[in-house]
C-alpha cells in the first residue's frame, strides 16, 4: 500500500498515513481528497495521494522543543552511520558516559557500531583517543515533516 500525505485544513503538511487509513478518513468525512491518482477509484472514492483535513488541528506542541529523545531517533538522526569510524551503526553511545553523569539527551548521544562502542567503553572520546566525526545536535520538527 502506498502512503498518503495528510494536510491540515490550512494546507500545511502534518504526516503520512496508509491508503487504508486515508479511505477511512474520507468515509468518516474528517478529510477530503486534495490530490488523487487519475482514473483510479476505490468504491466511490478516488484513490488519494494527498488528503486535507476538514477541521484545523492545532500543532503548537511541534513549535517549541524538538522531538523527544529516543534510541531510534538518534540512529535516524545520524543515518545509522557510526560517529567514530563511519561504518554501519547498530547501537548508540553516550559521549559523556552515564556512569559519569551523562544523560539520555540528543547532544550527549551518537550512533555507533558495536566495535567502537566497546572500544570506547566507559571513557570520553578524548580519553579513548576516538574523535567524533560529527557533532551531536538536537533535531527540529522541520526535519521530520
């Protein structure tokens, strides 16, 4: 199934949903077809590629801080590339180790491969003589839209 883009009532992008979910939204009349595939229908509905909500959804929560920290988010932010050697990352590493007061924050975690993570151990990158190839930053919602 293909993904369908969902626009807010003011035509601002919100997220993507499955085709099945989009048809349900049309059936419940919470959205209308904004763009559709030509000459393709599902029942009485044209096959949508973009739907627009009928009522405006307030998204103020996205304006302030960025997304909440998560391991999957760190891997996605870094493109699953190890911050130390450039290989494929499978885990995350704390720049300042948790045993030394490091926290689960965007600016303290990077994607790392298992080998580099074990090699660095419970040390800072400077102590382990493993310089970071990237500077960890907190993402903003615009990246995920």
